[in-house]
C-alpha cells in the first residue's frame, strides 16, 4: 500500500530542507534530489509506528505563492 503526502523543499544556506507537511517529518540534503530521498527514508520508518487505519490524511490541494507583508521599520 502506498499513501501520498505533501512535501515542501526549501533552500537554507547550503542545504535543501524537505518537510512533510502532514507528518511534521523533516530531512535535508546537499541537493533537492538528496533532500527528497532523505525525507522518504525518514518518513517510511515514522509511518511504521502507525496502524494502517491511523495514518494521517493528505491535506489535498496545496497552493504555494509569494507572500509579501509590511514589516515594522
């Protein structure tokens, strides 16, 4: 059985940080691809702690957009 979750990758300094939104699992890598592989390797054992009926659901549709806000001077 497989299940789909939402992953977001951001660049922080020289590392790419991958975050699984629904599970709160985070990993990193020197490349986007490495971060993705590392996140998958981190999520799989995390999910083993759940029963198949207790798995969290995907958030569904995700929209990413630039957010510009005013900040105090």
